[in-house]
C-alpha cells in the first residue's frame, strides 16, 4: 500500500527537566435543561462518574504532570477535552440549544475551542462514510491527506501562538486519527464493495513509523485506540488464515500477538483489557469467564485489574438462573407493562432503537418468530432506547410492529438499560416462566438457534 503520511510524530514536550511534578487541574461545568445527574469522564479506559448538583453544576479535579486528553460524556454528546497541569477549564452547555454548541471558558478555553473545531472539521469532511471507504485506494488516500491538512490548518491560527505545547500535542492527535482511518480502509473497503478480504495481500507499511510503546502518548486516547486497532487488525488477518477457532482460542491468539508487539506493561494491559471487556459485555457467560481469567493471569495495572474484576462480577448478576431485573415501562398503547405481568410465560426481550440498522434488519425475522408462537406461552417484548420517542412511535405504527412495544424513559440513562447492562444493540434476553434468566445475549431472531432454545423451555 502506498505510504501517504510521511511525518515524524512530534515528541511530546516535557513539563520540566527530570521528574515531572503533579499539579492539580480543574474542570467545572454548568449544564442546563439536562435530565440526568451524572457526567462520565474517561482517561486511558478508566471512567470516573461525576455528579451534577441541583443547580446544574459539576466539578472534577485531576492531578497530572503533563498534558492529557479526556473524554467527557454528558448525555449522548461526548466531548474531547484538553487539560494541562495547573490550568482550569469551564464547560457550559444548554441541551435546549438546537445547535448543540458547547462553550469553553478558563485558561484552557482557546485550546479546547480548537479541539472542537478540528473534530467538527474532520467529521464534516467525510459526510459519506461508506462512499469514502468504497473509493479506490488512490482516491481514498488523497481524501485522507486533504482532511489531515484541513485539520492542521486550524492549528495555524494566530490565537494559538502562545500555546505551542498544545499545538504539538493536538498535531499528534490528528495524525493518530489519520493513521486509524488508513488502518480501517482494507476492511471497510472489502465490506462495502463486496470484495473478498485477502489477508496475504494486506500490510500496513505506514505503521512502521509509529512507536507502539510510547508511554507519553498514552495521554492521547487516539493513540491507545490506534495501537489497539493495529494489533486487532493484525489479529483479524491471522484469523483469516486460522479459521474455525473457538472464542477462547482466538483470545489466546490475540493475547500472544499483543505480547509479541507491546512491551510497555500499561499499553499491553490496556489492549488485553479491551478484549476481555468485549467478551464480558457481548459474549457468552463461559467466554466472559475465560477472557477475564486469561487477562488476570498477566495483568499488572491495578486500575485495569479492578475494572475487569468489577465488570465480570457485575456480568454474573445476569447469569442463567439469576432473577431478571424488574421493570415497569409505558407501551405504545399508553398502558404500563411490568416484567411480573408475564409470570407463567417465557419472555423474550429485544433492546433496540429505530436508528440502529442491525436492529431494523432483525424486524422481519422477529415477525416470523412471533408468528411461530401465536397462542403459545411466550411474550415478546421490544424495549426501545430511542432518545426521540416520536421516531419510535412512528416506526412502530407505520410498520405495524406486534408484541409488547415499550419505551425506556431516559433511553440509555434509563434504569432498565443500566440494570440489564446494555452496552450495544440489538441485545436479546430470554427469561423463564418464574422470572429467572435463561440466556443473556440470547440468539437473534435471524438465528435458527433461537427457536431451538425457545422450544427447549416452552411449556
């Protein structure tokens, strides 16, 4: 593949010679017309929960010795925020503002305005994601180069002349984003153009310039994401050559590959943690257990060990035989429905949303499954996590969706989503006649395994 990003990643500037001194940096926030009470702030895969008081204010202090980026999630929007030791930042956001703009104040206002501008510019420059990745490689590369230059031009602004350290830091972040897009190309291109993915013909020469063990760059989320994606891409190509492996065998292959490439313990643990979390969140109970144990055998980073132990323990709350979390939700017909209403029946729950393409693809299969069990002791419950309740009502009515159609108030922040640990959709759950879980992450309607599972337990 042609190399298109001929750059040397700029060395991150040290705060001082010798040992770096920890200094407190503070983020304060004022949010208006926001229904939730929490803000999630993530750094290096570790998420802190900050509470918003009754006045709509929150505060977060962090001790740092060098610049760092944080991801701040307030509702659905996720902000990328730049911090530097000893500096302050104030975030203001009114959720009633249709433009969805966030205001920044404090000593770090200007850098964070530029971060927001570069993110918006990159997003606006690629409105047709599928179209971009369907292009021949030469056209794709030229587009990536132009997007990169567009973002870098923002950093040439006169009002950044006193923020040289930030400009170098943000330049690295942009470069990591561009490399990440290049990594995606062979996989998305094969998918969007219906071409066979030929593992032997794919390599990543542009990654040779990247230090996979750069401790200072771990302060940039895009760096950790890029290294993780690179290892996973190589792993995916290995799987193309070694098919029919069990989930556990593929995890062992990934962990071995990580050990061969990543000598930095924190980065090594981060990559393995991400893989273990994927298994805990989306795979079977046995696969989740095996992945957690495999991770804990070699992990040394206390924060990541704590995350996996906590996530696995929480996952066990939804193990087969455990009592399913109760809920009471309002249906499309205006009635309230509770899980206890369905005692004596099997209950098959579908967590979905109108904007979710994989969810919509299951709709015709779901309709066929419902027809198979008309008059049988099984209830089909579709729980929408749509933010836009009118969009949900419109689709249910226009498509005549049957079964119990209910909406999760507060969408992703609702109790039912939290209690069922929904990390992605669609997610399906099968519950027995007494309200106990048969299978979490149950088969989808499109799978023949679903009717086999239902027939095993229906009475």
